[in-house]
């Protein structure tokens, strides 16, 4: 009887030793996984804080760099439209840029959000850039302020 109890105790000790080793391996794998996740998350946070330059491309020839970058995490169509109003000769004036409604513009915004594009290019006609088109019965658009951007 004592021999059976001794065997049971030895089997239990062996089982506990195996469980200890399994726990150690699982803990090590978990630590490695957490470390990798921490590294990947740090890379995404760094990319999210990256400043994205905004450029105007006028008539597919002249390219202007706006004097304001936007962080990747903040970029959206609405945010860009709000920022562009600050670059007008009259900041509170309404404006129309037809390319902001194009699918290619939205695609660029999505690519920037997904970290596959690092600049935003907004296409404009000369009329949209320098102004002169009619907003309503009493107003014409005064164009964008060249002092707030530089020709590339």
C-alpha cells in the first residue's frame, strides 16, 4: 500500500514539473508576443505623429508647398478643407476646388491614413488658385495667398 502511495506521489510530482515547464514556456511566449506588440504599436504611434506636407498642383505644372503640415492621425477631408480656408486671401470666404470631390483625392487621404502615402497633392485650375470665379451674386473668390506657400 505504501508502495502505491509513493508511486502516486512520484507521478504527481512529475505532472507538476511538466505543468511548471508548460507554464514557463507559455509565459515566455506571452512575453515575446507582448514585446513584439509594443514595438509595432510604437512604430504606428510614430507614423501617426508624422507630419504630412500639403501641396497644390496648379494646371499640372506649378507645384506649391503650403506653409502648414498636418499630422497623419488628424488627416481627413473635412480637416483639409478647414485648413485650406486659412490659405485664402480672405480666410472666411467660401471656395471651390473640384478635385476635393474626386475619388482620387479621397483615395489619397485613405492612403495617408494607411501609411502608404507621405504627401497630399491637391489639384487646382488656375481659376481656382488665383480666384476670379463667382461665388454668389455679389462675390468673387479672391484666390489663395501666395505668401503662405512656396513654389517648388
